[in-house]
C-alpha cells in the first residue's frame, strides 16, 4: 500500500511540474541601452522581457542572451515561427502578456522552427 501511495504521489508531482511550450511569429526584437532584450511574439504579447546581454538573467548567461537576440532577429527577418518553453507550469496558458517577463514565467528554451 505504501508503494502505491508513493507511486501516485510521484506521478502527481511530475504532472504538476510539466513544462509548457508556446509558439508564434516574432513580430519585433528590442534591445535597450542597458542590454535588456524584449520579444513581441504573435499570441504572446508585445515587448516581453527575455534576458540581458550584460548580466545573467533567469536561465540565460549574457553570452546565451546575445545568441538569443541574434536568433530571434533572424527569425523575425525570415518570417519564421519560434517555440518558447516554460518550466514548472509557471506560464501555462500561452496568452498575451504585454510588458511582462518571460523569464519570470520560467522561460528556459527557445527554438526557431522551419
């Protein structure tokens, strides 16, 4: 009986810790004088903070942020969709959140889709 309860508890815990992914086209990529990078993605809102090219921000080092900036700029220019992954179910509805912070919602991975 203890084994069943433990198994059920672990199953519920793993379900509540699922990652979510959202996707859309990059409409704009912004960078501020202080190095903050913001993305506008269709369906996810305008100017959402992603990272900073001068300091660690969430899961991203400054080096990773510079790559993200370049990658998202290329996606915007090529009219490609991108997928964003959020951990811990912190951002699970994929609704528009203008001037919010993606990294506060658990953003940990971005991909430019074919």
